[in-house]
């Protein structure tokens, strides 16, 4: 992108937006899967010798996990994008 004249800030923003989209899509898909598995195991609990086992899902822990995933994802997308966008085109071509 830099080779065709796109500004460094726009390149970094594009990568960060992609990371945010993937994080939100993955979180949504994970929540849907968690909801399905929780409902399935609530209706059909696992049978153990000590009795049936039901899932115990706490909303606060899920939200905390999603927030940390979001923060880590943005940082993990921003740092390499910033480094790559700051690199000179000719030095990137030469390796």
C-alpha cells in the first residue's frame, strides 16, 4: 500500500480496523457457540458418579475475557502495522 502512495496513518488504521472486525466477529461467534453448548449441557447434563454436572457460566468473566481479548488484539495489530508502515520501501524490497 505504501508503494502506491497511501499515507502511513491510513495503512495502520486499515490494519487496526481489520483486527477490530476480526475480534468482534470472533467474540460474537464464540458467544453463540458458548450459548449453544451451555443450553445443550443444561438440557442434557454430563453424568458423573457424584451426580449430573451443569455448566456454570458467569457473565462478568466472559465480559472481562472479551475486553482483554480486544485490548490484546488491538495492540497485536497496531505494533506490527506501525513497524511495517514505518519501514522504507526499498529496504523492504531488498529484505
